[in-house]
């Protein structure tokens, strides 16, 4: 007979998901109400306003897509891209390749530029590609956890506007722990997830859609269940997805409250609490908190004598890639992760593609961007490495982190 659910205690210090803030879990346990109950619709309006603060935007169309962060990514791309559109994807990690795949599935003519993993793009490289390709849409990841790099965006929005291209940004891994200024940087669409710096569970994808993108999406066909919607007579190519059709989702969240799907109410509660906590702390304070604890972790692993992967100057504050010591051998990296989990209940991440088996990824984000989580992880990592025969400085990790805090 199957017993009650009882997950083991874990400290999730990988690249995400992270340990959920207990206040978010408490919010998720609240009772459901009907999706068109006045209290519910008022709560949805609250959520929209809270995420305008999170995204640093005045965009009216700031809402949630029900699903993991990838649902938000797909909603943005499937709603923007028409078959044959030229799409430019600057790739600097695994999640750039994901944008390529989704855009190709939408029927786009996809062009890429690439830099080695561990680097980011200079604005001049993006502009040169825009001149050469003349895309309708540029799709770009801000923070790619596969490499831990954070792509500077301050100049990219203006470059895209100068070349009449829409700019979509995936900020799943970076938002809430690194600066992201949607309006000031001219970003047309930005999507996110709860499971990293926002301190929540995966399952809800906040999104903000600027006026240029709203107009592009509205110019397409939005037909539900074979019923032609008002204004569709002269609309453009029909969107391939019903569930991820942002025009219909905007109508669902907007004043018309047109029924589109049954809202994932408990996830809405979670998303509301994630944003409420961030706004209560203050966005600048939250970014500074992630920077402090991320810097302590960075110096801590270096204090153990470990090498860090990639251009540290362009690293996300909330995750660090640590080169696995050669002395551990081919499977030693996985053995260290297993020992951390078994002996200390701490999870750190492996990586993908060309970095698989070469680095660990250690996160300090959301609820776990705090001193005790950093110190505990560094102390446990030292013990596990020492047991595996890796020569590490006794107390070097905790000592280096302590210097950062002092």
C-alpha cells in the first residue's frame, strides 16, 4: 500500500529548482476559489501589478502563463513567430539552442551566432548579425545556467529597435537576482520562472509583453474551437497553439475576462507570494543579497583551491560553475555530488553538452541566498573532497566566504 508523501530533507544548492521559501509553500496551501470569483479576479489584478515591479515595466500585459518557464518561452515564440520569419538567436549556452529548436518548430528561418561557452556577446557582434540577417525577431537568453553566464542587455534593445526587430528575452535564471530593466532597456517580451531567484516552485511562467509585441500578436488569427473571433477577418497567419496563444491569454487576464483555460490557482498563489516577497524586500536589495552570497560562494570555492569556469566578470550572481578536479577521474564528479546528497542532504548540479562531466554548478538563489546555506555547502564540500582524496585547504572555503561577509 502506498504511504503518505514524505520527501527527504534537502538543501537545493544547484542551478534550480531551489528550496522553496516556506512562505510560498504556505500561500500554496490556501483554499481554491472559482476562477471568476470577484476575489480571484482581484487577486489576478494584484499579480499583474506585482510583476510590473518585478520586470521593472509599465506594460499593461504583464501576467502569468500556466506551466513551467518553458511554457512561457513557447508562448512568446509561438505567438510572435509566423512561418518564414527570420529569427536571430545569439547562442552562448544550452538554452540558446532551446530557443533555436522552438523557433524552428514554429517554422522560422533561424540564424545563429555563437561564442564559446563561458563567454557572452559584445553589442557590436549582435548588431553586425542584425545587419547581415535582417531578422524580424531576436531571441536571447539573459542568464544561461548551463554556463552561468549573464548576457549584458543594456544596449541590445536599442540596437534591435534601430533595425526594426522585436527582442524576446528569456530571464528565467536571472530575474530577481540580477538587474533586469524591461522598459529602460527596450525589451519587447520577457519571460521568467519561479524556481530560481524568485524562490518558488516550477509551474508558473511570469511574462511581460510590450506594446510593439502586443501589436504583432494582435495582427494574427486567434480562433478558438472553430469560432471566428471579432476582427479576425483580415488577421494574419493563425497561431499554431490554442493553450499558448498569448492573445487569448491576454483576454483572459484583461478586463474582458474571456474564458480560455482553468487557472492554476495554487500556482497563482505561489507566484503572487514570490513577487510580494520580492517587492517587500525591494528589488535592489534582493539583487544585492544575491550578489553578496554569490560572491561569498565564488570566493569560497576558490578558497578551497578549486578553479571557476568562464568569464567571471559576466557570471550571474546566483550561480557559479566549478571545474571538477582532474584527480577525481571520469566519474568522480558524480561521486562527489552523490556523497553531498547522501551524507549532507545537499544537492549541487552537473552540466550539459561540452561541459558535461567538467563542471559542477552551485547556486545561491532565492530562499537559499543566505549565509548559513553558503557556509554549510562549503563546509560539506570540503569534507567530501577531502574524503575523495582531493587536496583542499583546511577551512579554506568557509574562511574565504567569511572574509566576504566581514
